[in-house]
């Protein structure tokens, strides 16, 4: 079980690295196709394209974390645990039985 988790994490890390590299290649290709022809500026290398991505993130996206992030499921679970049984029943009635609200029993599956 632990070995599977390590392979899963390594696979995700490798996939992330490939995706970031591909995104850098796309930025480099678009820059080298458009910008030199339009403005007369020089072409960029892949590393310079990656630096442009980081710079644009700093300038336009900021460095702090926005929004709910990856913890939304944990926050919903915590909120569910804090509800009284009456509140849970009211929540289920409002959203219907088709939505997976709270832990499901075996009879409803």
C-alpha cells in the first residue's frame, strides 16, 4: 500500500514536470513565432520562456494562494461533522437524495 502511494506521488511529480515543460515549449514557440515578426525583438530559448512564465505569474497572478485550494473536501467534511442530526436531515431534504450528502449507508447504494 505504501509502495503504491510512493509510485503515485512520483508519477504525479513526473506528469507535472512534463506538463510544465510542455507549457514552456508552447510559450517559447508562440513567442518566437509572433513577437520577432511583429516587434523585431529576438527569439527566446526554452529557459527564457520559463522565466517569462514565472515573471508573468509574479506580475499578474501574485505570489499568495487564492481561493479554497485543495482542502475544500476536508472543510466540507469538518462542517458536516459539526452539524446536528436535524441540520443534516434538513440539508439532505433540501438537496435531495441523489446528491451524495454525508456518509452513505449500504442500503441506498
